[in-house]
């Protein structure tokens, strides 16, 4: 079966441009998570969804970052007016279910390497 | 806020030696997960521990959850070159370490195995 896919795998953009990063989770997975991972560090939580509902966005660094999952499947993380400090690996993960039901194993995608020049 | 600390940051071993990484949380956790990330790869789930004092084994890997549910360890017996990678622990990121569907990851332990 297919795993979590993300696109693009690499994105180079100029400072001030908007970018949209896509995540296609494993079919049937209720929960979808976005993380940011700096080199040599663990993934840092950004936001997560159960179905189409955004459950928590407390990890989003500022209001230039937003995410949506309108039909409860594919999700898009959008960064507006990108800055050099936004350069990082952005990872998506999905799980059968998360939240109060218990933390189930998360399946990570290959990530999008974002470089802001 | 909740912090999950891992030590050591790096570990270099000769093939056949044992390896242990430790994870400590500032708060009690309802559960803890372990992930492995190969160089250039993405984190891959290894195991979840839920019960106080729980010990689980996967072949040469032994995972332990502390009695107070604030620390955990991963021990690899007789390392092989295939064990190379970064090992992360992760705990639920919520008040009191409860399950809110989001994880706080430790900074990881990078394991290098020399043949």
C-alpha cells in the first residue's frame, strides 16, 4: 500500500513569495500532522487535524503559516511572505486516530525541503 | 512547557557493542513512542510504551518505560551497521502529558556503527 506522500519534495523560493506544501496521507487515516524538522533536530509539531477539523495549531510559528484539510484527506500547509528563517524540512505524518483516543503510531512522509533565498 | 530530553546526542560504537539512549520528560507521560530515522530518511515508528515499568523487546532492541512514566530507554544489543541512524523518543504534547494527538520529540541520539 502507498505511504504518506508529499509534494514537492524540494522547493526553492524567493523571500516574500507564498508557498503551498501538499500532503497526501495514508488512505483511511483520520489524523494528519504537520511538523518542521531542522537539521540534527527532532520534528517540531506545527498543527494537526482529525478528519477536516484542525484540532490544534499552537505550533504554527506566526500568522504567515496556515493549514487546511478541507475534505479530510489531502492537506496543504501554506506559508505566506516567506522569510529565510522558514527554510527547513517540512514533514507530514498521518495516523489511524489521535487525540484522547490515544496516540497511535504516526507514519511520516518523505518531507518537503524548503529553501528560501 | 513540556520538554523531552535525550542523551547522549551522539554515540559511536564498534559493530557488536551495545548501545543505549535515554529519554527524560519534565512531566509525566501517558505513553512514549520511539522512532528511527536513517540518514536522509524520514522517522519510522518503532514502538509505543504505555504502562508504568513496561519493557518491550524487538529482536535486539529493548525498550523500557520508567516507573514514574517520566523516562524511557532504548537498548540495542550487539549493534550492526544496519542500526545506524537517529533514534528519537516522543511524548504526547499536552497538559500533564496526556494524549492530545500531537507529539513532542526529543532531539535524538545519532548512532554511528563502525564495522
